[in-house]
C-alpha cells in the first residue's frame, strides 16, 4: 500500500512539475528573454508619465521605469506609442508585452487584463477658469457650466460620476480639452493631479486656478495578459525591490518634484 501511495505521489508531483514547466514556456517573461526584447505599449501625452520631447523622443516616469525593467532582464527595450483605445487590444493580440501608461486599475479593465499591484496612486483635480475664483467643485455642478476632459479615460468616468448637473464634454487629448477652458468655451477641466500640476507651471498660472483637492482615489498599474503567474511574480518583485533600494524615489523626484525636464518638452 505504501509503495502504491508513494508511486501515486511521485506521479502527481511529476505531473504538477510538468504543468509548471509548460506554464513557464507560455509565459511572456520567457518569450521576452528568448527574443531579447521587451516591448512596452504606451500613449505619449500623459505628462509627466510619458510624453514626446522636442526631439521626438518618448520620455517620462513610465519610460524610465521601463528602461530599468529591460536592464534588469538584460534585454533591449522597444517602446510602441499607441492610441489609448488601442492599448488593451494591442496587449491581447500580442503586439506588446505590457502596458505602462498610467492606466487606472478599473474593475472593468481587470476583466480583460491582469494588473500588477499599484505603482502609484493619483486623484482627479480641477483646472478652473479664473473667473470662478472662490468656487468649489460643488459650485460648478450646475447646468449652466461645462466640464471638459479627455475621452475614454478615468477622468471622464469620474466627471460623469461627480457632476450630476453640469454639461460634460470630451475631446481627443488632454491638451485639446484644457484649451477649451483657456479659450473661454468651458468652465473647468478635470484630469489627474500630476498632469494638472505640471500644466499650471507650463501654461496655466495666469489663466487658471488649480483646485488641488483630489476628488477620487485611483491606483495606477501595469497591465499584462491573463494567465501569466511567472510574469506577475517577476514584476511584483521588481517593484518591491526598486521601492526599497532608492531607485523608485530617484525617478519620482526627477519627474514629479523637480522641473528640470520641462525645457525638453516646452
């Protein structure tokens, strides 16, 4: 009986081991190492996470993070600029290995992709026309006011949840949206706090007021295809390591505390 049990144990152990090996062979991480290339999808335009410099290079916090990942893997980094609504389809069809583009970890998105634990949290704030000085976001929730934002992102979701009476208009980009406020065609622009803070430094200080109270809680995560525990394990360990050895803090200070990079994009 003992021999039978031992034989069964060995059989099932071998079966589980073989299953683990097959899972690893299908892993994105294994594919990255075999081809020697890490392909990252992002949408340049989300300051300061990813944006195009005057020279046409894609730079930013997420870009530096991707470079650190590629270095840790010992492979080449390839950035694939992609329209926002094309990021998840590109991931699911294997055109990219990961999405690193300040993506909010919505439960609806999580049905299609897996997210690594948040690498940062942000909240939505408002850039308001100066004529509304002294008003709160609640004062702007009237049908005589127009709130603008970018189409298809978490800011639009937040705007439609928060503002029950104000008109909501969306545009194809952050810059196009906030320009509506600068041109006097809208009363406020809602978007992630990091973008709004930087925009105030760039173009808004003479024309806008930043209501910096965060109206939402939004965790940002890297998105990968489902069914890939090996890649999840590696990415979580990578994030844990850089958050404890000073690398993350240096990147954060470079892009969110200092403004030395601004001349590259202004």
